[in-house]
C-alpha cells in the first residue's frame, strides 16, 4: 500500500492539555495526506462479498447526531459531517446545501454522478445533541459524532443512558465516532460503570492524545468489517488512549502502538472495536479528528462497514458508498 509521510511533528498531549483540546484549542498545524490510489481501494473492495440485492434489503432508518463545532478550522466539524454524511448515506442534502459528500475541500468529482441516488432503502434523519424519543422508537441505527463537556443538558445524563439502554435492548445499533467516545469524567479503571456497559470502551479524563501520523494495525483480519484491508494503514489523525472498559468484552478490530507516558514502551491501543449490549450492537472509532479523515476511503470502509454491522445488516451493504466524493487519485 502507499504510505503517506508525516508532515508535522506528532505530540503526545498530557491529560491537562486534553481538556484544552476538547474545549477547542487548535493543537496542530497539520496538512492533509496525499489521496490514496484509486486502484488500491478498488482492489480492497473487490475482496468483499457482494451485498444483498436491493429487493432483499430491509429499510433502514439512520439518525446522525451532531452538536456545535468545538475546534479550529477543519477539526471536529460535527455539523458539516452531519450534512455531508446525510448526503453520502441518503442522497438528499438539506435545502440550500450542495450535493456533496466530502468534508475537506471543494466538491470531489469521484463518483459524484452516483451521489444523487443515495443508498437503497435508507432514510436518514438528523438530531442535535441527542435523538428524540420518537427517533429512538423508530431508528435502526444511531450514529453520534459530537462531544459536550457539561451544562444543560449533559449528553450522558442518566435519563439519556436509560434511553440508550432501552434502544440497544430492543436490538438497535449505535456508533460512536472520535469525541463521542470521550467523557470528561474520570471513570473507574476496572471498567465497572454504566457508560462502558453501554458502549464497551470509553476514553475519560485520564487519556493521552497526540496529533500526527499513526500506523493502524488490523488486529481482527477475519472479522467481516476488516475483509480485504491491508495489515497496516497509515492515517494522519488523533488517537485516544488508554481506554476504560473490559477489553475481554469487546472485539478490537484495529490498534495503534502508543506510549503510556513518556518513558514507557509503545503498546497496542484499541482504535476501532465492536461490542454487543443485549440485543444491540455498538461500533466505536477513535479516529475522526480532522475533516479529511472522513474522506479517506480506508476510514470510510471501516466506518461504513461498522455502521452496517451495528444495524444488523451485511457489513458490505454500504461498500458502494466508499468512493463517493472520497479523496483518491
């Protein structure tokens, strides 16, 4: 596979700096990586089993949850992600918005003619900060990319965790992306808390972060989400580590070697995982700091398959969306 050289210094951020990051401090002066070769991505997708034919697909209702942007330019742009991924998944932009699926830069011409079609039998709704009771009642999948440190209302209030518990209990799918995996609270290291019970892993106020090049290693190559992916993939993003939660209860799909403190040896830390809570399925990704990461076809493969898996569908149901507006040569 093609490797993209880092273009700035990677910095390990201490816990105190993490708070500043999540409050909106611009912690890097990064440049986007070079686009992936189209042929490389085509070869990966060619290894996937065919998705079920349209007449065999069940209708899916997806809710995309966002909140106020809380970082500098090109970072944590939850509203933009919500608009563009609504187009990617459903094909219909909000009134006055462009027919555009990429988050970084101008409209990409790649697969642009197919954007209008959207995904078959998919209805996409949006929510601000948290789904409504009606959305929880009708949704098959809720996808959250946002963070809220406090104030009324807290995202992870007891009432909202009750709603999520009931949603997962009836078999709903839930996905958390980047800052949605984080809480400012300091959680018990033994993983015995309600938040980890709902999503498997959580990153709390003790985490370390850095911005820069990272080698993501596929640790579950036989999992259907990882079909065809190369053993290692280089991204330019922001990993979180270490997690809170019981690793024996989750399936870690991919890791990044990170140091626990300045003097320790680097150890594999989970970056993507799946988890089951009752009848429900959960998919988690720590990547997603920069807008350009959502245009990376490898990140899209992992996310889109993770969403389909969480919804209880064939993980390859959304493979046809990977290249729509993606950053490829």
